[in-house]
C-alpha cells in the first residue's frame, strides 16, 4: 500500500500517471464509476451523497484497474484483495494508494498532467452560454491546434480534473468549462487548471438562492480573473460594469460585444465579419442566434489572446439539449433547448423564437430554478416578455412555471408534467409551427420529445 499526503501525491503524480497501460498515449485514465473500469484505469473512490466510492475499490480492481486512489479507511480491504492472488487474481500486483482526501488527490494528478502537457489552457465560465462558448472556441482552435475540450457539462470539481486527465499526450489546447454554484468554487477549479486565458461570457441572476445578489454572482465568477497568473489573458463583456472592479492591470484584458475590442461588424447568410483589435476576421457560421453570435465574439477574443489565427468555416458540435433543432413529421420544427434556463437565456431563446418565420410560435416553458425570493417576479417578467414578442401559444410545465401565464395574455395551456406537454403538442402542433422547449434541468423537459 502506498500511503501519500496531498503534497506527496503532487510530487509522485508523474509516476502514478505513467503506471497504467504503457501503450496509452496519455496518463492512466481516472475513473470514478467502478462499472466503467477498463484494464489500465485508475479508480478514484470519491465520497458521495449516499455511498462512498471507496466501497467499490475491490470491484474496480477485479475489473482490471491497475490501481485505486482511496480514503485511508478503505485501503486495507483493497490491499487485501490485491494480495489475494487466488480469490482476486485480477487484482494481483495492483497499486493501492491511500490518501486523506481522494478529491484532493484527483486534483493533484490533474494539475500535474496539465503541467506535463504544457498545453494552452482556456477556461470558460458565465451565467449562461458557457457551454456553447466552449463548443465554439474548441471549433475555432481544432483546425490549428490539437484540442481537447470538456465533454457536455464536465465542468465541476470532479468533471474538470477528469477532463484534463482524458487529454492525450501531444494535446496543444485544453478548453475547460467551469461551473459555479457558490463562492470559492471557481477558485478551486482555477487552482487545478491554471488557465492561460479566462473567459467570463456574462453575469446574470443565477444561483441567487445561494448568493443572494447579482453582485455576489459577479464576484464569484470573477474568481477566475483574480486567480489568473500575472501575464495571462482575460476575456470579458464590454458592457458589464459588475466586472469592472475585478479587472487587473497585470492581465491582458480583451473585451467583446458592442463597444468592445472584438465586435461584430456585419452578419449575412452565415458570413460574419468581426473586428478584433483593429484586425478584420471573416468566419462562416452554421448558426445565426444572436446569443451564439455574441458567444462567438468571446471565443474569437480568447483565441486571439494567445495569437491563434481564426478564419474560414467554423464547424461546431454543440453539446446536446442546447438549441438542437428537430424536424418532426408533419412540418413541425422543435428547438430543444431544455438543458437549463435562467432569465438571461430564456429571454434570448424567446427572442430567437419570435424572429423565426413560423406560422405559429409555441413556447413550452418549465420553471427557472435557484432564483431565490425573487423567483415569482422573474417568471412573470418572462411571461410579459413573451407576450410583448407576440409568441402565439404558451405551455407552462409544472406548478412553478405558472408565473409565466400570470403575465401572458395570449393562448395558454398549463400542464403538470413533461409527458402531458408531449401529449398536448401531439394535438396542438400544426404544420409550419416552431416550438421552443426550455426550462431548468430539474424540470426534465427532454421527456417532451422522448
């Protein structure tokens, strides 16, 4: 059994990472689910809400893991299995690494691998649009650099280090999304990723149940700016005064959007002409949503901050459930944007729906979560906004979404569940309709199309 402190893990990380399958192009893959173990993986037993990952260390060794990183309390059982060449033959010779804090151990391994890769690291956060911006930035970089980006929403204190450890040797750019639910969480991720460029897409009323005010949201996001190394670059919206107090003179700061250093000069038929610090850039885009055009400006600023040239066609693989367009039989178009929702993203999605050339525009809206005491008012504001835009039909899903209907004076069909919304759409939708499906992840609106 290897007994290591957090400091020793960092010191020994190079050897630990190389100890798996020598044929791998990268480090031994770190896995937190024993059911997903493949030969040569390193199992990390993290504490969970109901169970502790350390309970599955032996199962991971039996499945072929070369070693396990576990809390000291779970190490003896794993050590016994590794020594039992008869009852646990697959475990023979496996490494058992005992630590005080497995999550800190995972962070140390990821930080060491990030340093060994010596790749350019881009960190992206924001109240809304961070995943799409991450996807666009990765698409801009891939033609020029070997790029590895966060999968879907691998953006937490667990997902981010796992993303880094997935990167193969030879990776030249890491694009890492950073989630924030409270104070100190962005700082924790920055300490692991050590970014060269930090991007804050925007600041808005999210996670107010925890943080209380938008000013505190801005301060939590700005931990990314605060903890960047001297000489690094940061990318921020030009029109966001909440971030002004957090900017640092020792960083190369790029602003984007109207009035910024990176701004959209023209957009027509998928062709975007962009000014970036007096340089003119032309891109061919397969999307036209105003919020994604703004996200593109943030991505361009991040790339140019490290002198990566960007031009030509941009092929973006957007993460699932984020503005996915689905054509249904009968001539009905659905925009499946149900991964998450807050007042900023909801307004942007409704604006785009209103601008479509559909026969009717139908909004199937679930509640926006974590808005705190002002939640009812935010929902009413969105209902009022939908009415002002001329949205034809509103379908609030669930009791918490009824606030939309309070301020909407058009055709309204409240339902209790996503399944009821699906049944209603089968009866309601007509050829030529365009349907927006959007709500917070907890509502489960992906079931409308299931």
